[in-house]
């Protein structure tokens, strides 16, 4: 925990709840932005296929670098800064980059809380921090149950709030 599906699903759920209860204006955050935020929830793990490509396809020996650059506070901040740079020109682009920043930041938070450690200030500090809530007691089966419960709770919320069964 968290697996790739969890990173996408939890980012989508969090963004959907923010959209419904905090922003409350669906035009500011259209549904496809929520989807993009879910995809952004996977973005910090881009270092895994990059490592595989460099090591296996290019044949360059590099040390394992997962959870380094892309799992810092700087990675989500990069997207936020780019979005803020466009604020004067396009608030839609600013919102889109804020959503991407949220998704990537949520990924880092999930890894910090549930999957071991992250180095939030890498390369300036190599200090690893993390709660590793499910890994400490080897609760992988429990974690999968929690994931299922969260999914079912969100689907129930969507049915109560948006009547998704009308679209089935």
C-alpha cells in the first residue's frame, strides 16, 4: 500500500470531495480535471519506468532512485509554480496545474503515511520520514480491505449526492 490504483483512486476521491464541498463550482473544476488529478496521482512514480528504461534498454548502470526527486515537496511545488505563472493569462491553466500539483502531492502524502518513507527535501537532505502505517505491522491484507471500504464509501457518496445509478 499504496498501489498504483490507490494513488489514482484516492486522488480522484479527494479532488471530487473538494470539488463538491469546498469549491462548489463545477465550472471551475470540471470532471475531466478530477480525472487528470487522478492521473497526476501516479506521476511521482514515473521514476520507476525511467529507471527500467535507463537500466535495461540503454544498459546504463544506475543505482535505484525511486522515491527521490519525484517524491519530494519540490515536485508538486513545481506544478503549482507553473500554474501560478499562468494566473494572469489563464485561470483555467492555473487551476489545471493546481490540480496536478494536488495529485502529485497526494501521492507523496500516501507514500509517507502508508508505504514506508520519503525524503521530502531531497537532494538537500537525505533524511527519510514516514509513518508506514500499514507496513509496520505487515497489514497488507488489512490495507486492501481499507482500500475496498474507501471505494465503496465513495461510490455510496456519489450515489447519494449525484445519483450515479441514473447513468447505468
